[in-house]
């Protein structure tokens, strides 16, 4: 059996982190190193390594569900003015945890292009 990912350990309570949202497919936590006043990570319970390794049709329901859940969490967190959604896929994009997750950032103006 593959070793648990960091986020699986958090989901299982083996690494402490406040779970701010949880359902049957995904959960959300605050990022430990926030890049905005609100920086949330939405993580699938299934340890899909990265977006480019998600497969159809198996993972389609999970990914669609997560996208629909993003605005729900943004509302819950008071991000009424807007928010940014980021997925870092691969080292060159800044991926550091190989368990796919969606960053939800808000609470300050965002710039474009991103760094
Ligand atoms: P990535 O760089 O893979 O797109 O995103 C991984 C994110 O996980 C980073 O923003 C990093 O700050 C966050 N992170 C790393 N370790 C922990 C942890 O133990 N707890 C929490 N809450 N976030 C973490």
C-alpha cells in the first residue's frame, strides 16, 4: 500500500489542521503558509496526484464536485467580493504536495499575470 500523502494524514487527523469543510468527496483547510488574507486548500479525499493524472470518467465526478464546492466555501469564508482559484500542476508550476488540491485565495486585490 502506498504511504499516505500529507493531506491524507490531515484528513485522517494524524497531522493537526482545522478542517473548515468536509463532505463525502473532499475537505478544506487553511493553508499553513497563506499567500492572501484567506488562503484555503480544497483537497479530494482520493489521493489524485495532480490534475494531469486525473482520469476520466473515474475522477470526473470528484473534480466537478470540487469546482461546484469552491464558491460554497468562498461564501462560507466571507469572500463575497471575489476570489482566485489556482491549481499548481508539476514542479515548474510550483507544485509542492503531490496530492491534487485547489487553492482558493481572497481578501486582497489580485494581480495578473500571476508570478
Ligand atoms: P502546492 O505548492 O502543492 O500547490 O500547494 C501545497 C500547499 O500546501 C502550500 O501552499 C503549502 O503552504 C501548504 N502546506 C504544506 N504543508 C502543509 C500543512 O502541513 N498544513 C497545511 N494546512 N498546509 C500545508
